[in-house]
């Protein structure tokens, strides 16, 4: 099982080079040394910000709490804020119906993520819907990988995140036009969830490169 720490931010204009140097030479090595393993970096191409997303993984919640309360991580976070703004972070735990094994590093991929809260009193029915209808529908679409279903246990802006992975961004457009996907998503929104949002994310591999970024 993987517990994920998600960090979001925007880069301060004019500090891109300093930011890149800090991330590569200081932030990534020292967060790894503190026990937070970097497993992904993304830039939000479509949807709400902040635009930069960093994903770190640990095996157990106790490991994450130890890392977050360590002086090293606190100091790193403060130093990072010299180069970024709109800093946010949240913690995810896997939903058993979806998550398979550990969350591993993914390179050269795109994501389509759904974010939502459950309607009151539908938790059991929602779980049955996911297992019996939603997952089978998504798994029949051969160009989509159902990567994870996550409960947001701390922070964030939604209770649940559904994560789908693509090798080609064109396939995200194919998914959004797919009739089966449209029907199952409409049922999800009409019966089970509120505050539905979505984002399209592009893997940066270093979590620091919007398209305009110059090395």
C-alpha cells in the first residue's frame, strides 16, 4: 500500500532558474533522504491550479507523519516558498477497490483526474457502483489505465480522487467523447457525488516544467 503526499504550487515569475536549481540540487535529494520518495511530477494543462504538482510516497501513515514533523522537511518547505506561491499539500490513502500494489514512478504519461465529494448517505451504494459498474466500464476501454482511487485524508479540496493514466494525450480526448464513459460519469454525478471537477495533467518527470520553462 502507498500513502501519497501531494504538493501543489505555482512558480514565482522571474525565479524559474533559481527554482529549478533548488529543486534538483536540494529539494529532491533531501526529501528523499527524509523518507519521502518522489514518484511523480505533473503540470496542470487543463483545469484548476496551482499548476505544479509533486507526488511523494511512503508505505505507512506513521512514516509520513514522521517526515512531515521532521525539522529537515519543515526547513525545506520554508525554503521552497522563496520560489513558489499558492503552496498547498494534501495526503491520500488508497481505496481498496481500485489501488493495486505500490504507487510507482511513471514517466512520459498524461493523467485525467476526477475530484469530488460524496452525497450524504450514499457511501455503501457508491462503493457498489464503483465495483460493479464504474470500474468494469473503465477497464473495458483499452487505452485507459485505471491507476488509482484515493481518499483524501488531510487537506485538499475534495474527498475522493479518481486517477486515470494515458500514454498519448489524444486518448484523453477519445475518452471524453466515449459514450460509455459519458454515461457512467453522468450517473456518477447525478446519483452519488457533488462538487465534481476534473484536470488534465502532463508528466514533467521533475515536477518543475510548464511548457514555457527554459533550461
